C-alpha cells in the first residue's frame, strides 16, 4: 500500500512572519503619530497611568493578530515565495524599530 504525501506549503509560516513585520511597523507608526499629532496621542490613552503607550501597544497587537488571521486564511494552502516575504518583513521590522526610537519620533514632536 503506497501512501501519498501531501506537499508542504509555506503559506502558514510566511503569514506568521509577515504579520510580525506588519505588527512591528504598526507599533512604529503609532509611536511616531502619537508624537506628531496631539489628538492621536490622546486617543491612544487606553489606561491613564500608562498614557498613550497602552494604546500604541494594544493597536499594534490587534493589527498583528488581524494581519496574521487574514494572511493565514489567504495562504493556508499555498506555496508562497518565502524569500520575498522574509525580505519585506525585515524591512517592515526595521522601519517599525526606527519609529520607536526617540531620536526619530521626537523629530515630529509637539
């Protein structure tokens, strides 16, 4: 009796990795926007003792989770060009990290 092996797909792993880049970029954008725009800073105060940090992290985690769910549902049975996804993810992580550095986001400060 022969067993048929199902080919492995890269979609689920690529979805998880790309979602991490999207979440990182979201955190950097939230940090920079909160510094640049007073109303955004006020909207991001979900818990007063923590200030806008509570909103920045919450929004970033929600965006990460939604991105992962959407990408996974789209790519769960597909073979995705993993190297391209990885490079895009690294770029998004770098930009997200840049957005959280005080020397950068204070350029837009109020």
